[in-house]
C-alpha cells in the first residue's frame, strides 16, 4: 500500500522563477494539506483541499496557490520565488469527512520536496 | 489563531531513562493533539495522538496525557533507546479548522 508520494524530491530554482510541486495522497484519502518547514522549525500550514475545494489557507502570500485534481492528487505553485521560500515542502494526506463533527483525522506526510532558491 | 508552545527544545537522556516533552496550546476549542517524530532528512511520522474526550493514551513505551483545563499535553517515552533519537513535534487542531498547528520541536538525543 503506497504512502503519500511527492515529486520532485529536490529542486533548485533562481529568485523570481516559478515552481510546481506535486503530491499523490494515500489511496482512498480525499484531503490533502500543504506545509512549509523551514530548517529547525515546525511545519507551517499553507493550504488544505478536500474534494477538490480549498478548505483552509494559512498565512502565506498570494504567490502561493494550489489545486486538487479529480483523482485527489494536488499541486502547490509558488510564483516569484524569494530566497526565504527555501524550505522543505510537505504534503499531508488524510481521509477527512464530508460533514458531521469529525474533521480532524490522522494526517500522514510525504517525504517532502526540498526547495532551494538561489 | 492557535498557538502551540513546546518545551524543551533539546533533551538528552541516557538509554533506558524516561523522556518527557511538554506542549501548551492557546485555543480551548482544540480537540485533537497528534505527536510526530521526524528523523534527519525524513518525513514526520505520526507516533501517537489523543482526542479531547480522553485524558491519557498509551502505546507500548509511548504515552500522551492531556489536561484540558490547563491546556497542555505531554509526551512520555519510557525505556528510551538510541533509535528514539529524533526531533519530536506536537500539534493541535480543532473541528472545523482543517490545519495542524505545530510546536517548534524537541530534539531528543538518547545516549547509549
């Protein structure tokens, strides 16, 4: 049973460029979240998607955008890269629910994409 | 928004000793508290979690306790082993908020 997969694993970009990161969730999981982890810190929430709709957004500039596809995979896009965008970008997959009272189900992380902006 | 504080930032113990990591949260509506272990260069892995309807949960050498009144929760690792060495993160979330808010992490080093 495959876990959460992310691609690419490493990426080097120049300031001002744009980058697209990809995530495939665990089979059967409909929710994907993106986190940024700067070295030495805990992950910071960027976006959550459930059933192809944005369900949450963290405190990140509009240069960051994301989407979820019908197969529940997801892409994170970052435009006009800054040096400070250098970080490990983590995707988390969870089953979530469509309603009711239980939203906070276990989240499983991918191995991340290490983005270096030079 | 939610704020999670984690202490200590580093912790060194001898093999076989116990380790305790503590976290406090600010939003009294938070009701889900997972703990993640992250080894160098690897993904965060869920090791245990607790929901607000229980005060304690145990899984072999790992236990988590929750004090809702004081808004703090703790990770307890007994009989530590060198392979327990890693960075541990606590996190909190609540029904209706889709994100995990993480603590700053604790680097645990278990000396053989």
